[in-house]
């Protein structure tokens, strides 16, 4: 038998006990999600795809709304159908052949005001959604500051506004990054599980992006981000402050994953989305395929985490946040994975 196939079979066999335990329904996390309706931003991305699969396979949710838009000549419905036919959903399809009926696209754009929702969809989400996973972000390190602000900062503000309108919001999880405050001045220092002071007040940054011409904003970007290595980390740090200020009275938590790579176990070992081939995951892929034989050794440590581990933490965080909120523990917790 092929070595890779043998390894995959062994890893999959280890999941049987976990799946049997989940089906018993005794897990507090599974009980929290039973019959709930979730909204996922970034559901078409690497983390979002596996998050959808895990929620449907293990958590008995009622439905999942995904914020989507038409793209590259494909309608929203065509994009969703194409996504749900991808290999990441093969195991789920064998267990729940009609799982697609639970996944509902909602037309919107995280970079737009009101996240691009029309009034009808906004009212529907406000009435039905119990859990929000805010995963959407631009992860391009060199994204122009205007665009990075619209997506990462203003987008977070707008989805928080929607969360405030939800009639029965039980949990809101904001997926940030372990590098949101990994600044040059903090080298060789611990990064604590707390929300640090924002480099720029969120509303000031949003106003700059909305009013200053892009060429002028680009010209002052280096001075603005100063201690931060790129616009991605910079805007994610500001987004955390948006969550802090707007989520004071909501069941909110922040999860900070490091570099996210292919799955270790679920739904199959080594699953990787094509959108992640360019980046750290692509380096691992070339090593596994035997395309790359040599890599420069360095004393730099790179923290990585399989995407299934990330989403297990995200899913558990939503459940625990609701439990804390019901006990009147309303301080916003931060979890560094």
C-alpha cells in the first residue's frame, strides 16, 4: 500500500471514537449548537470552509448563513455550489447527503457599509442568527492600507453592528491573528491574552480610509504603521479594539491563531484549500510532494497550527463564551492558540 494512503487510513481510523462520542450528544459544546443558526463571514476562505464542514458534521446546527458575493463571472449560488462540491465536504456528504440544504448564501461584502446587506436579509439575520463567526479578512501582508482598513477594521465594525441587532445572539467569535501585536518593539517579549492599546483609534483610521485619496494614504502608510511589520497586522490590531469597544455588552471573544496550515486529522489528513497554496502552506505542500528537497535552516521559530485545530478552538470558544455570559462574566476573553 502507498505510504501516504496508509497514513491517511490510520489517521481517519482514529476519528471513529471521536465521531461516535459526538453522535451520543452528551458533549456540552454539541448541546450548545443543537438547533442554532450560525452566520459565517469568510466562509469561502480556507478557515471558513473547514469551519462549515466541522459545524455540520459534529454540531447539529439548524442552518448556516454564509456572507457571499458574485465573483469572477460566477453568481453567488454558482460559487456556493462549486464550493460544496469540493473534497473537504466528501466525508460529510457520505454521512449527510442533504447537508447542502443547511447552507444558505446571503449576498453581502465585508468591505462595504452594512456589509452590503439589503434590508430584507439584514432583518432575517437579526431574527434568526444565534452565533456569529467573523472570519473574513484580507490576509495579504502588503495590502494597500485603504483596502485593508475597509475589510479588516470597518468590516469588523459593521458586523458588530449587525450582532447588536440580533434578537437572540448567544455568541460572537472574532478570529484575529497571533501577530496582531507582534511588533518590532515586542521582540523577545510575551504576547499576553489581552487586547492591547490600538495604534490608531478605529474611527480615526476608518475616516482616513474613507476621506484621504489612496495615493496620499499610501505615501504616509510607513509612518502610520511604524512598529508593525505590515498593514495586515496593523489593521488586525485596530480591529481588536473595535471588538473591545463595541462588544462590551455582548457575548464576545477573540481567537488568535498563528500561521494556519493543512489539516492534521479532520475531515481528512492533509486537506488544503487551493487558496492557501501561495504562502506557508505552499511551502509544506512542495516538501510533501517532493518538489522541494532543501530548505535553509534558521533559528527563527515559526508557530503553525493545523486548520482543524484552529476551528476546534473557535467552535469551543463560542460555546464557552455563552456559558460565561450567562454567568454574568462579560469581560472579553482573548485566546492565543
